[in-house]
C-alpha cells in the first residue's frame, strides 16, 4: 500500500506558502476529477443494466464490454489518477512494485477501451452494410473471441511497457509514477509502438468504417420515401387514462418522422460521424500527441502539469462513452422508451383501479343506499 513520509511541520509550511489562487485552482481541479469519476461510475452502471434487460443482448455485447472496461477504470484507475494529479496527495509514496501496478492498470485499461471502440465500429459496419452476413456470423462464440483478443493484446502491450524497469526497494512520489520513470531509450520505443498500435491504426479503421457507413446511409436516405403524416393520426378516440397516455406518448415519439427522411438522412449520418469520431479524437489525440512529442523531441522531459491535463482529457472518455455508444443507440433508446411506456401503462392502470375503488359507480351507490330499506315481503331479521 502507498506510504507517506516527511514531517507535519514541513507539510504545513508548504501549504501556507501556496498562493490563494493556486489553492482555488487545486480545489476546482479536484472537484472536476471527482465529478468525472462519479459520472463514469453511474453512467456505465445504468447502461449496463439497460443492456442486460434487452432481449437482443447478443447485439450489444461489445457495448456492454466497453461499459465494463470504463467501470473498472472508474473504480481502480481514476482514483489513482486523482492521487497522482492532486497536490493534496503529495505525501503518497509508491514503491517500485506499486508503481508498476499503476502503470499496468493505466496502459491495460486504455488499450482495452480503444480496441473495444474499434471493434464496435467494425461491428456497426457489418450490421448496417451487410446485415444478412452479420446475422449469420455474429454469434456468442465470436463475441467472446473478440473480448479475449482485446484483453490478451492489452496485457501483452502492458508487459512490453514494464520490460527493463528497475528492480529493488526504491520508491517515488505518486506524481512521478509514469511511463517516463522507466530508464533508457526503451520508453521511447514503447511509446511509439503503443501510439501506433493503440491509436493510429484504430483511428484509421474507425475513420474508414464510419465513412463507408455514411456513404451507405446517404444512398439509403436518397432512395427512401417520406412517411405520410396520416400515419400518426389516431383512428378512434378513447377516453380512458391509459389510452390517452399511450396516444400522447406515441405522438411525441412519432414527431421526428413527420419530417422527410430524404432531407435529414444525410445530416443525421454526418452528425453521427462527427460526434463519434470527434469525441474519440478529442479524448485521445492530445494524450498520444503529448507522449509522442515527449518521446521523440530532443531535450523534452515528460510528466508534470501537461501530462496530468492530457491524462484526464483521456480519462473523460470513460465517462462519455456510455452516452455516445449506449444511450444514443437507437435500439437501446427503443428499449428505454418501451420500458417507459410499460411503466406509464402500469401506473395509469393502477390509478384507474384506485379511482374506481374510491369513486363507485352510480349503480353501486344505489345498491348501497337501498340496503337500509326492507324489500316488500322480506322477513326482518331479529336483532340480538
């Protein structure tokens, strides 16, 4: 476990010497890191629960696996990132073995997340462009093989990063526990290979795949006829609460279909392409660009404030991925809407039953009011 060193008097003097604006920045930064970690925890758990309740779980195995990787990162990796990034934890000291474990988790989870995103893009390509081939070849066995490949490659990449690391009982501060602590030119070779295999090649695949999906979506939108507005008009009127809620919700859900798909099909495809690829590049491009520059440029030393910033920009992917790959998925949205409609119908049925029990019908009221008068020919009961 991490230990600490130094006297309390020295720490107090260091805190008093920090300017007030630096303390404010430190508090804001710590708050943002904690908020990002909590968002990653909650969002990934919610998407996993939704996916596990869908009947077509086979089509969301890789999305669920991405949420698992993000959740593990939010549990183990991001708290360690808070310790190494905030000056409030400067007293934390890692041994060489503990620093190796931190580096192992960092590289392993980053590799697994990026590879999973790459496989999700390929899966979507086959699902949209070759649906028949997808239905035949996309089996549970193939999905499990893909997950195993992701973790094997991630672990092998991490093992390469830990080669030629120092051995012994040395120690370092938590803020200095990065890949740049590795001695010699090995770290430069590893950063270059790591950037090529875990960022450059996946980026090329993602761009090629979503460009093909965009071309197919644009062709399909130009050939698709608009949906007539009469299709959403109700045929009859029903005064029950459940029916009114169902009709109102159906109208709300069908409003986007009133706009011709021929006009918006290409725009939707472009928006999807920009959102997914843009989010991926915004999160990971600064991280790998910083490490490549620090490894290749002469006289540049990695670490410090710049590495902390790009690292947390990359960690934000763990909190954003559930929204882009989970909640924005149409099939997952349909599952959520279906569960919401079922909840509304159950609630309204319960409300109607409760209302009918509280407010009886006029016939029941008449029966209740006539129970106190004797019927002609009826023999009165004896009171005891």
